[in-house]
């Protein structure tokens, strides 16, 4: 697959109502976030499927964030963020942009804390995720061809209407909240050798660096991006913030064109490696997870397993965690995977 054209750009200015540069959350912040998250959500399972161990040649642990109430890990960040806002900030109402899971997170948290939520989504957003946001009480606005186009529209809406704008990546409370799943993984498996995490905007992999690597500095944190949307990979490799002309992947959770300042600050300093996986590898990983565990993953949710299979030689005999970050796959998406690919 041809990588879309990349352009260097300066660090993005702070969104409406925010100031930068942002402070990177600490391990202590993650423990604070866990008090909030644990009071609202049950902890998700960490499975060690024998069939996956046989196929990959390593002891593989699957963190089942697809079993969250919104079907994705993002809910942790939304809840912690809303818990930290003042009553006046909540009363203003919130606006954000999302391809789906982040928007569900903000909608879920806003309902829990009694705030208004507006979510801008791309024109072709996953209908399952859009319906879920509306059921949670959010106002959903379709605008723009992709995530970054609707993000710009959400930023304009925040400025004109005085709403509290929630950036999906340049937001320390979101990162601290989602980092709680990494905390759960390393507490369950203290001698983990590697943790593999999908990357969209980057909150999840940052959380893994802060929490898991904060507890076990010897742990390797490995990020995963789609081949057709490699903006974080290229920004990490070239050590500059970049943006793509387009993002070309069916995995909407990783279909980002712009690298953001706060996550890249963490990624440059702490991520050990970033891998690229093809859409075909993502579909095979979806089917392999379904066959071996009975768990449904969306494209981004299967990315960590796809990378683990790609790296199986280097990971042989090791203890490896993979994050099944979300399970909101459409039936059409599953049908295409079944028609085009087979499990490993």
C-alpha cells in the first residue's frame, strides 16, 4: 500500500478554551483516575487463550476492553475527564469530534455526570457507533470527510457557542483515565515482557507508557498503526509532528491524518517500537480472535494481535500483552473479513 503524502507542520495551537503546552500525566495521576473508574466500571478480563499461545509461540494475554459498556477502552478516559471538570464547566456543555469510540466515551460520561454532549463525526461514520452515541443522549453532527475535518468543525463550534471542547488526544485527564487498563494488566502479570497497543490519536499507547512502563521500566511498549494511516509512526520515526493528505484504512479507530503534540511528546520519549499492519492483517486478526476466543474485535481492536503475529519470531517464548481495544464492528465489516480472509 502506498503511504499517503506527509507534510511537516508546527505543533498545533491549543484548542479553544485550552492552554498548552500540556502536562504529561504521571503514574500518580493514573492511580487517582483508577479511584474514579473503579467506582463506576467493573474491571475487564485478562485472558490467556491456549489457542493463541500455540499459534504465536508466546504466552499471550488479551485485555478485553471490548467488554466495556460502550464496547471500547475510551470510556475510562471520558469518565475521568468529566469527574475533573467543575460544575460550571459541565454546565457549559461539551463538544468533541470522534470516529465513534471517543464520542461514545464522552456521551456515556456526560450522561453519568448530567452534562450536555455534542459529538461531531465524519459523514461516513460507523452507524453502530453513531446509534450508540444517540442512545446515550448525545447530539451527533455529521460533518466532514474524515476525523480531522470534523475535529476542526467541533473546534469552531466550541469557540462560537462557548462549549467545553474535548480534544481526543491533547487532554491529560483522558490519557490518565485510559491508562487504568494498563495498570490492571501489569498488576495481573508483573513480569510481562511486552505490551502491544493500537494507536489512533495516541491516548492508549501513552497510557501504557505512563502506567505499565512506569511500574516496570524493562517492559517494551509497542504501538501499532494501519499502513494506510501511519502519521504517528512517521512522526515518531522522523521526530517531528506530521500530517497526512488522507487516511486509508477500514479501521476507523486508527484513521487519523494528524499527529498531536501531547501524545507525541510521550511517544518520542517512551515508546520502544511502532509497527505498521495492513488491512488484510487486521481482518485476519479479527477472525483469529473470533475463532480462538469468541471475542469480536473491530479493526483497531484487532491491531495489537496483528502486530504480535507479525512479530511472532521476536516474541517467541515471551509474555506478551495485547489490548483488544474495541469490539464495535459492523456486520458488513465482519462479512467482508469472512469473505476475504481466513484466521492464522
